[in-house]
């Protein structure tokens, strides 16, 4: 039995290694105890983690405190937020009818500058608000790029509503054609994604069903949004799905270490021919991403 289990893990690891570069082995996610409930008041519990297997705790917790938006646009305070060694948990009380958004949004600035002849990078944690203070006096050749990532899920009490999907105009955002709490296996669902408030054409969409631990293949689906930022997904079976949306990258932008890793323009990362000059870093590139967990029900 133990040998079979070890073989299973080895096969799963090989499947992860074989993933396209844009699909990282460690995936951040949140998952709710229920995505659709009835009644006037309910509590739900959310697990939040970063893991290899979806949706199991095997790497580290998602420590950021999420923001919960109620159907009327108000902010709901979470309860019992606890960050452990490999997962975080928190509770949300639903008191309104409609759809809630539970989101972790990271907005930051990456970049570099030259000071006294030396190229330096902006410190981690730089944002638009503190950007001016992060660049020292006398710096030249300042180059910056914005990063926006969203990890959000949706829970509906009673009938679905759409108020929480009002776009902010920053990064990739979901504007559902098919409501994310109304997904049925075997039926095509249409989702629309905006990029900075406009239809996100040619965005890369990856959908992966949970339960990777118990199968040899990842079974990912790779799709691309159309000119209106829409993508139609036919869910092959019921269950929880991890959905990731990113901008398509030009050839040569990615390397063995994934976006931003070795081979992606890092100093000295290019292998090239023997004696070739090290690859020089390009200008800071803006990166945006969107992650959600969706529940697909049986017909």
C-alpha cells in the first residue's frame, strides 16, 4: 500500500512538472463550506491556503485578511480569523439576500532606479501611495510597473445578485454572464473578464478541477477570452474548480522558473551559447492576475 501511494505521489509530481510555465505548482485559493445557502441568516467557514494539490493543505496558509462585500456594497467584518502553519480559516455571517464577494486584492508597484551609478530595485511592499518615498533623492532612470492580483470567491444567500461585480477598473475583474453560483456540469457557462475596466481580449484562462491528489493527471483546461473578454467553459463534471486568468505573454518572456523567474529576463539567466553575454534584464513588466474557486453542481 505504501509503495502504491509513493508511486501515486511521484506520478502527480511528474504531472505538475509537465504543466505549462504559466501554471505554477503552488496555487493560492479560498474555498467556502457552502457557496449557496437559503434562509435569512447563515454562517459559512472559509479555508485559505497555497498548495500543490487542490484543495488540500500541504504548503502554507494564505495569511492576508480578506475583505467581504455584502450584496448592498457594505463591508462585512470577518470572524475567527486564524492563520496556522499550513492554512488559514475564518467565518462570515450572511445576513442579506444575494451574492457576497470574499476577496484578497494585492496592488503594488515594482521597478528600479539608478543611484550613484548602481541599479537598485524598489523595496518589497511599495505601493502607489508610498512610491515617492521609496525613490531616494537623486535617483535617475526610474522605471516602474503596477501589479494587481485578485483572489476572490462568491457566496449566495437566497437568489443570486450582481451588485458585488461592479468593476473598479484595476487589473482583471469578473463580470459574469453566467452567475458563478449557478454553474451546472455539462452546460456551457459564459464568463466575461475586464482588464482595467475594458473587455480583456486574449486573456489566458486555466480551469483545474480539485482532487489532484487522487488522480495521475491534472486535467486542466486552457482557454482564451474573445474580443469581448468572454470565454465559454463547459464543465466536464460536478465539483470544485480552480480558475486562473492572466495576460497572455509574448514568446521568450517565460523561462524554467515561471514568470519572473530564471530564464525570464533575470540577470545572467540566459543559457545561450558558450561564452555568450548574460541576458540583460528588460524593463519592469506589469503583471495582473485573477484567481477564483467555483463550485459546479450536477444537473
